[in-house]
C-alpha cells in the first residue's frame, strides 16, 4: 500500500496498526525524515519502503504510477488535500480511473445507537450526481454490502422528505426510476426505496408515526445521499457527535484509494485500510 505524504501523527499511527496486524506492507512516499525517525515504525523497517518526493503532489503522482504499474495494490492519503490526490488519480494520461467507470466514495459506519453497519455515499468526490452517476453509487453500495456479508441489502435514497418534487428537487425523479430498476432486478437481490428522510430510512418508529409504508422497514443498510455537501456533513457529524467508527474508500479506480479527512482519527484511517484490503 502506498502512503502519500505520511506527515501527520494519525496517519503514522494507522500505519503502525496496519503493520502490527500484518495487514499490508507499506510504501511511504515523501517525508523520509519523519518515517525513519519515528520510533513506532522502527520495529517494522523490514516491511517498509521509503521513497523520496519533493512535494505532496509529487508523492501523489508517484503513488498513482506505482498503482498503474501493479507495484502497489492500494493508495492511502496522508497530509495532502483530497483534491490534489484526486487530480493524480483522474489524470487522463497517467491516472488510474478504470475506463468507462465512475469514481465515487463509499463509507461504512458502526454507530453505537444503530443495530447494523450503515454504508453511505458520496462524501468526497461527486458534487451533484447525475442519474447515471447515482446508479453507479447504488451499484457500489450494494456490492460493498455483499462484501460485508449482507446478502440482500436495504438501500434508502435519501431526501429531506418522502415526496418526489420535480420543480425544486429534480433528482427525486431519478430516485423513483432507480426504485423501479431495483424492482426489475437490475441490481441483483436488494431492496431499494425512496425518497425517504434519514429517520424514516433508519428508524421504524419514525416511519410508522409519519404513516409511511416502505419495504425498508426503517432498517436500511445503506444510504444514497443527495449530493457531496450532504454526504460530507453526514460523515463528519457521525464521527464528531455520533461516536461512530467509520471507514471509507474510493471505488472505480484500478486499486482502492483511501481518502480520509485530514481530521479523521487514526482508528478511522486504520478501519479504511482494512476496508480497502477487504
């Protein structure tokens, strides 16, 4: 796994956990002095490769090149802006986007007050998904649910209400189309409904009080959030106020790309590494 510009303590700590659990061997790109002088990493020197890079952008380009050549099987963001790393990943000449695919972010949260894992997208990549991009988001969520052992995922298409509103929220029309596609079996075994607000998607009591009938029964495994703004706020709210353990990776590239927020904890970064390995 290539680690791009490992200059912050939480990234280093996540790498130490990765090495102590023998999850992956690491290629640390940039910040040689930090890596070689950190006592936590020294016991694992035999399974760490350190490569020089002049800047975080240079480190990102080197990581992407190694992924394209099959030299690393995952990429993790250190102390670099997500936009800068994505620029390297999406470069038309030298990047690692799978031809014809869509790059999107999938998160997995373990929330103390919810009785199952909760997946959601997209908090990092697509600002305002088109209908075609939203279909890919659904496909990625369903596939990840199955990777996590959920054979028939329940997926909610999230909105601020349960009504299709073509005038003010045209994406809700797309929601109904996706529900019809799911009913026709286009996503394999799964249950998809929407629009629904988050409480009705994840709480049966709220659904019943509002008089809503949904096959999700308030037990959603995954949420498709309307845009990046909603996704990013949801992600950070869960971690700050919801005491959630969280993981997230990019789908659609040749290798999993881990893009935690620079403010994420070491635990969240390690969880994301584990998700990428899975």
